[in-house]
């Protein structure tokens, strides 16, 4: 296999299955000049390096091929996106700058009314989502309402708005997102900063969505991937572990879940208190005098209820033009996970989590 001198920070498999793109870390010294920040190797012969180049002096955080493999993009810790053509020499053709943090995820998109198949990009940081043309020009969120995305990895999107409501006013947030389809519909998997995997019916449009929760990791889950055979892999940066999950379809009998056995209910007859007899004559002068003597002032300050501020990225998400809320928008998840294998679990500094496995 090809010997790599630097630590790997991101990997992408071409959709044609013939190439693997690898991005490198800055090795803890961002001031040192790098000659190579990424390589592309032959998927069938890993000793064969197809191309090596340098586009960023910082760590590359994410890389992805477009569905037609015409473009290869890299996101970096330097808050920039580098767009390469997918030809032999992988020339750098465009650069997107405008983020306020390291780029965490990138999705390709297209508009059916345009001739070019791949036309747009969507990129996310931890608290920001921006839209671009493939030529690197920034776009407004409203202009992307008709865009169809080739993948769904950006966690700051309209399709996960209900999932983000679970973290309002609490510690933690969504770190990663993966979408998979089954015979019963689409299921959204999200990984959060508390080491939990949550499964939702997709899209998560309901304000208080129903979900399934899975535990196993001891720290944040920045990556969730799904292979072509349906296997899901979740990766945590704290326990240095890859959990392998088996997916299965779920069918819910909602009627049986909501059926109540009335024979088991202990019904208690309520008795209303007898009404006191009203006085035959009201002394209005006496009542007015008593009201005048009452002290309505109070030194106790009523605590003001703090309203959580809307996160800035919430103003950057817009539902598609053809989206309409259906009856199953608040449905139960269509898929379930079962832990199949644990790869490389590190128990250093980890406590009280073995019973989750």
C-alpha cells in the first residue's frame, strides 16, 4: 500500500469505484509549509498514486466526489472550500471563501431546469450553512429552494429542524447526519455531542418528533456513514472507536400501541363539592371598604422567563418549493439499528458505558 507520511484527516471513495481521495492533517504545526495536502490513489492498486497535490496549508476536514465524478472538493480548517476537476491532474479550478469556522460537511446539488448536472454546493460548519455555485459564487438560501441535493450530510438543514428542537435550552447539539432509504420510507440518523445516535422518520418536520435512541459511544459522534449493503458505521473521536450497526425495517402497529384496556382502569366517581348558599343581601359599602384596605403591592420579583434566541443558521434554511406537510410528518422511524461489531474500542478515561454495549 502507499506509504503516507502525514496523518489522514478525511477520505472519499469515487462513485465509479476506481479512486480513493485522501486529505491530510497539518500534523500539529499549521505554520510549517506543506508540499502535499492530499493524494488520490488507485482503489484496485493502493501502491499506485494517481495524483498528489497541495491546496491548503491547514488540515483538510472533508472531501467528496460529485455523483458523476466530474468534481472533487475539499473542505479545510482554514474555512475554505477547494473545487478540483476530476480529470487526471485534478486541477484546482475554484475556491470558496466566506465561512466563519472549519468546514464540516459538503453536499453537491443540481437544478433540473439547468443543463449542467452538478451546479451547486452546500457547506456547513458547526453553526453555519452556506450555498455556492460550482464556480464558487455564494448564493442566497431562497435561490436554492428548487435544488435537489445528491447527498444529505449537512446537519443544518430544513429536513432536521425538528431534531434540533430537542437540543434547545440543553447541553449538546447535532454533530453528524446520515440518510438511508428502506422499503417503508426514509430514515434520518443523527449523532450528537453526547455520544447518542437518534433515529427519526425523514424529513423531521414535526416540532416534537418521535425518535429511537441508541447508546454506545462515550463522546461526540462527528461521522456517520452508510455502506451500499445497508451497514451503518458511527465514529467517535473520544473513544477512538468505530461501531458497526445492522439496519432493519420497522413496521409499527399504532392502533395496538394506543389501545387502552378499560377493564384495568380504576375509575373513581368524582363528587362535586356542595355550593355554599349565597348571602341573601350584599353589603356593598362594606365590601368597598374592605377592598380599599387591601395591600396589593409586593416586593417579590416575578422571575422573567428567558426565551432562547434563535440560532443564526436557522435563518439560512428554507424548505423546498414542492414540500408539503403530510400526515406522516410526525410518524415513527422506519428503521432500527442493532449493534453488530465494535472496532478498536479505547477504554482510556471512559467510565460506566459498558452496559450500553
